[in-house]
C-alpha cells in the first residue's frame, strides 16, 4: 500500500469523524443552556484525534521498518561482503535496493517466472526503463525479492495499525462530544503548538546551515591543514585523477578573499556615493510627483535578478570596456573583458537601489524639528543636510553601508559571469580576479564526490563566507536598531 | 545705522552697504549639491535604460524564427527501401529523413540532383531538427508514406541569422558561416515567399538542445512553475504561522529574541549558502534526487521564508489595537480574534510581501547551480521529482554557449523572465494600492 493511499484513508476516517462529531455537537445546541464549544470545534477535535496520532505512528513505523529492512538485507549478504569495509557493504545494499525497486515494476506473472541470473533480469527491467548498476550480482536477486516481500508485509501491518488507531481516535473524539466538553480550547492549543513549531523553522534553518557545512568542513580540514587554507596564497585545487600520488592540490584562501574584497570595494565606491546622493535628493528635494515616478523605477532596478546584471557585464559592458581601452591605447587592450573593474562597476549599480532605499528610510527618520531648527537659523538646505541631517543619520547610514557590503561579498552571479576564474593576486583593477562565491560554484558544478577535498573545500569556503557576512549583518542590524530607538 | 551715524556727512540717498556673508557662494554650493543629487539619480536610471535597451535589442529577434515551407514527398524508397516497416518498427525510427527535406529543397531550388558539388553546398541550410520533426509525423501517421505534404521546416541557426540580417555579408565568405550560394538561394526563396519568419513558438516549448534553433525554455518554464508552486505552498502557510506566533502570541523572552535576530540574519545570508545547505541536507543527507525541482523549491522556500515573515509581521502590526480589543471584548478567544479579524485585515499586506518574495525566488540562480539544476534536460518533467532546470539557470547555461544564436535566445529568455517579474511586481503594487487601508 502506498504512502499516499494510507494517508488518504486516514484523512477519510478523520473526515467521517468530523462530520459525525459536528452533527452531534449541533444537536447539543437545542436545550436551555448553551454548550461550551460550537459544533465545528467538536468536529475539528474529533478530526485531529483521528488523524494526528495515526499519521505520526505510521510515519514512525515507516522509518523504523526501513532501518529494519536495511539490517535484514545486510544480514543476508554473503560473509565476505558483510565483513568487508563499510563502503563496499553500503554499495551492495544500495545495489539490492535498486534491484528491489526495479522489480516493483514487474507484474505478478513476470515475478513468478523471474530468471535467476542478473544477465537475464537486466533486459527485462531495461524494457521498463529501469537502469541498474552493471555489477549487480546474481545472489542479490533472491535477497531483493525477499526484501520486497518483507517490505510489503511491514507496510501492511503498519497501515492496519494506523487505520485502527485512526478509527479508535475518531470514535473517542465522537464520544467526547458533550455540553461541557472544552473542544475549542483543545483545538486552539494544538493550533498554538503548530504556530510555535512554524516559528522554530527559522532557528532550524540556521542550525541546518551551520551543521551541514560544519561536518563537511571538518572532514575537509582532516585532509588539508587549517593554516594552509587560511594563510595559503596559492589556489590550485587540481582536479587530478583520483588516487594519483600528488592529487592534494593547494587550497589557499588569500587570493579568493582578496578578490572578493577588492571587487566589493570597487562596487561600494560606485554604490555608496550615488545611492546616498539619490536618497538625499529623493527625501529632501524631489517634488512628490517626481518621487512617485523615480522611486518605483529605482525599486525596479533592485528587482532585476542578479543574473541579468551578470549577463549585461559579460555580453555588453566587458567587451565595450575592452574595445574602449584598445582604442585608447591604440592596439592592445589594457582592460580585460572579465576584470575587477567590470564586475565591480556592475555590482555597484546593482547595489545603488539597496543603499538608496536603506538610507532613504534612515534620512526620513531624522526628526523634522532638527531640520526646521537649522533652516530657521538661516542655513541653506544643503547646509542643513550636510551639517545636521547626515551627521544625525550617520550611525544608521554606517549600518546600511555594512549591510550593503555584506550583500556585495555574498553576491554570486555577477562575479561568476564577469570576474573570471583565475585566482590571481593583483592590485591592477583591469585584470581578472576571482572570488569565494565563484569558487564555490566552480567546485560544486559537475560530478561530485563527497569525500574529495576538491568538493569539500567549497563547504569550508561557504562557512567562511557565512560567518563573515553573519558578523557584518549582526553589527549592522544592531547599529540600525540602536539608531531607530534613538529617535523613536 | 552705525555706519551712517559715524559718517555724518554721508548723503542720505546712498544705499546701505550689506555685509558680505558669502550668500552667493552658499547659494552656488546649494545649486551644486542639488545637481549632484540629480546626477546620481540620472546615473541610476540611465543604467537601467541602457541595460534594458541592450537586452531587448539583442533579444527581440528571437521571437521570430525563420522557416522554409517545403512540399515534402514522403518517398517510400528513402524511408523504407526494403519494405520491412510492418514487421520492424525501428525502420520508421531510423529512416533517413533529412534526405527527404533535402530532396524537396533541391526540387524547389531547381538544382540538378546529379550535381554533387551544388548539393553539398546545401549542407547547413536546414536545421538538423528536421529529422525529429518528420520522424514524428511519420510515426504518428504511417499512412502518409508515399504522399506529399507541405511542411514548415526550420532553417538552420546560421541561415536564420542571415535572414534576420545579423550577419555582415560584406565579410569575406570564408570567414562567415553562410556561403554566398546559400545567401543567393535564400534571397530567391524569399522572393518566392517560401522562406519567411514565423512566431517562434518553439522558444517556449522546446527543451534543451545543442542546436540553437531547436532549443527552447519549455523545460525551464515548467521547472520554474513547479518551484514557485512549492514555494507558495510551503513558505506562505509556514511564514504566516510563524509571524502570527511571533507577533500575537509570543511573550518577550530570550527565545523569541533569538528567533527574531535569526530571521533578520537569514534574510541577509548570501543566497549561495542556501544552495550549500540544500546540497548537504536535501541531496546528500536525505537522498532526494539531484536536479529535481522539488529540491530547488525547498531551497527557495527556506530563502523566501524570512522575506515573507518580515512582511507579514509588518502587516499584522499595522492592524490597530482597537480591532483586537473589540474582538476580545465581544468574547472571541485570542485564536478567533487572530483568524477571524486580524488575518483578513492584514491579508493584502501579506499577499504583497509574498508576491515580492516569490519574484525574488523566481530570479534566484546561485543556489540552484549547486543543487545540480545546471543540467541538459530535453524532456518535460512530469513530476517535481524529475530533473528540470529553471528560467534563470537556462539563461546562465545559454550564456556559456559560444554561438551567437544562443545569445539571441538568452536575451529573449531574459525578456521573458523580466516580463514575469514585472507582472508580479505590478500585481503587488496594484494590490497594495487597492486594498491598503490607512487606519
């Protein structure tokens, strides 16, 4: 019986319980005294009693039976595999499971006359579009058949237990319908738990991020020493043939970090002055009608996906700068098509609306009285802005700039397309450099092997990136929050 | 006044001298400052305009595709020379279909079929996709073998570019992809009205292909739709539930503080980190299939949740306390107050936030690269468990192709993506305008 079918039956039982309990609850509301809960709360409570325990028990049963099944398969493997290294054992179990899944596609007749060698079974399954590992052994076929039978039996038992539980829960819920029964409170308590669980997902996600990267990072540092990673100045992971004598490669973070910071710096040099000035103009000078048009247009700029900026840098701006520099120098270009300048410029433009909308909020939060005071003393508008508004807003603006910088450091698609992949250490903004995010993408696209340092290094890079941006975000959010409290 | 009283002899008509307080300088500074502001804004808007113009001008031509209408004779001698097609279905699948199209083209152009040199020059005139196209026609209806039908056959990508005038014909023949002879034929067929530009429906229906003229974003659009559906189904209920708890029920405690800080931080975590999470947890640990839109949807859900939670909390907080007091005063429970009164009033704000979150998820590329969505998928995914790509990832893959025809398709895909995003954002703005209440 499939998972979906069992869940549907449980839900159907719950629905029946809901209808009956609601009917009974409605029947209560005829006497002189009013019942504690409305009819539909009785219905929902019966529904929850019928479905929740049954579903949980069934899912737990499924989990337990899959573990049991695996043990069962391992126990049946021939001794030399079972006692071999863990890897070959899990490989064999995987093959048996693949075979068992494939056999599920055959009908009863074909199963009854199943040939005993894999060479004969394979074409049968291939006809059903099942691809199998080519070194599946003959002895695995009976094990797979047996595993399927066991799985069916376990599934049936679990489903029957779940159905009985659902029925019992439903009947219990229906019988509990009474004038003084506190069905509403029960339903609402469960709802509250549900809401609370939903809000925990944020924490679970953060823990998931940290843990998932931590395990891979630890196993990376088992292969590559910590100092080589953090202080190494050469990035050369060398996707060498596995097992070759010198396949370790060099994983120096410094060139990547330098490239990341350099590009972010160029981007901030573009974004901060332009973004800040437009925010000032929009909040202090612009006519409301102009504001109503320009502000959505700037927001539009913020809504464009970063891949579009990256493509623009790759297809239009990069070649344009290269040709321009070739024309200026008369011959060979001094700006490469993929360069720090190109990536930084485009990223800076992407960040303009980020800076401007963040600082717009902050500038508008400066109290009116401060502006009026300054204007009343005879200062011009620009003097008011420069000497009163901006200093008052400074902490908030610093926070906004930090937030923007963390966006710049974590930005991926623009640099993947526009910055290049060569891990150089250079000060020349016209050359290509690469970043942490580019290398994460490089190391993880294509075929993966979860135990080679070439793959694992991406997680070490990721966790570095995560913590750098995390610290910047926490500081920035703290500053912005403090600043807001100051004027509230 | 003091000036005058000291200089007693001064004529009364002389104008009083004003002290120079640098007003002119200050007003000039004021004007300069204003101009800086205007400049900053125009730089931003100009860049937006340049980017849009450059993309649209590169991409709009991809919505037309050049096709040749040929009377193709499904010659039995070529499809099934030995007359064995009744017994062996593979005959129809393996037949030499391009030959049929070539023969029809030879007849149309009036070339002598025995002139091998001329026939060879026809190579690269029609798309290789003609094989699959004609094969499908025959397999679907085997009775057309022996008959003649008018078929719209796609021209090759190079001829398509030439037809659209994108290839500089002044360049030396050896250095461009279309020969003079082919151009001459093309002009001849155009004058006869045989070759023409059609609306390029294939751009929206084809899957991945190594030939530009038969590659499209059908798989990517379906993959993106699956992912958006998953994000909507998961992120909206979870996000709303979490915000209701935090805004209406949670007491201020250390735990809720941690949750708050967490959500704000998650909103600022680089998106690629979510890709690493998806790779390590969903694919490596839970064993979900790589390249599946399910995994993409889950990753994007986690990424969108903070956005939705922040927007929902703002919308809930904007509902005035008087509504709460009134509901509670009439005897509603707290849960009834939230679900019967607060939530409906906050719904427009929640919807706006959700749409903006969805729009961001639709344009997101980096995390999808890590979970294997960079895949050559030619078949439509039937379930979210099947391999698929996403619209932005398709753009990324086309960006890595060398041929100019792919650049055209890539720009067209960007236009489509931007139209989707624009529609979503405008919906959000309209919703906000129509249903926003000022209390």
